[in-house]
């Protein structure tokens, strides 16, 4: 990967809170992708890219044409793009794979770049606590439940999902803006437990919304990518070091 870099970003939450603000954010994301495409070898989009996504056999949510076109442009040029489902867009199926030539992951993965090991995932459902969400996630990922949900007309199905998404954001907004302390940052605790038995250099997560760069017992670093409604932060690995940066168009 001489001269090339690996990029990570998450939590664009396209679609909220308004059409106008979402479109402006989508254009910034595309500006960022334009900026990095000259030296990007791989790009990891680590979940909650959309505030809601659900695929029927012949129907997907409307909108996002600028981002989808930009991703197609990147993959057509030979840049590898990886998409991780988050808790808001976990119903991703094969549309991105077939239309955009993007790799789609529903669970965390481990990759190695230049001898450095990366644990990469959205982060939802990891670490201690949050048992209610972990239970709901099992239901949401159930093939039976997805089949039943698909029986709803898309107008009703998408309305229900967006209403639920808005309620979830209202509940968690305050905690998303505050550092909770090492003893309460659940993804940091997950990383701390993990390195007790497995060697890892970097843990890359989204979901938390707060940009974080934390040392994990001198054995690894936990990077939370933040979100693009307020921060527009991302991580870049140049083959030697990983940095958390902010995009200022």
C-alpha cells in the first residue's frame, strides 16, 4: 500500500433531521470522498450511513443518489469500499453488492494492514449492558421477523421505522454528547476485555457518536469515529499510524 491510505468513517445518518440538512450533509460526504480518492486504497463505511435503510426485493428508500453515484465511481476506479450495517441500516441485503460492487458486513471483522491488526465494526451490541437493545437486535435480525415486516406496504414500513428512529435519538441524544468515563464507555470496556486474550492494535467503531481516541492498557487504541451531523470526523491509516481527523470543506 505504498503511498496509499485506508479511510474509516461512520454515522452520516442521512435522512434526518430534515431533507434540506440531510442533502447538505450528503454533499459534504461526497466532497470528502472526492478529496480522499486520489490516495485511498480502501474505504470503510462503518455503519449508520443512513438513518434508515430497508430493502424489499424491488424497492429501496428513495434519495441518496449523490452518495450512491459517488460510491459507484470509486469502486469502478478500483478503490475497495466496505459497508458495515449499523443499528439504523442493519436491513442491508444485496443491493450494494450487486449495484455498487461494495462488500457488506453484518458483523465486525478483523483485518491486517502493514502488520497492524484492526478490529472493525459499528459497535452496537458490543460490551457490557444494553441488554434490551441486544434482545431487540436479535428480533430485528430474525429472518421470520424480516419476512413479516416485508409484508407491509413500503409507505407504512418506512414511516414506522423513521418514527422509531426519531424516538431513539431523542432518548440517547444527551449521552451521545458526553464522555462517560472509562468505566462507563462500553466499547472501550469491550476493547479492554478483548486485548486480555487476543492481540489487536486498533479498535475502530462508530455508533457512539462522540469522537474518541483512547489507549487500551498500552496494548491497543480504541478509535470512535464520531458522526457527521456535528463533527464530520474520520480516521485515516497511512501504513504507519492511525489518526482521527475532521473534514472542513
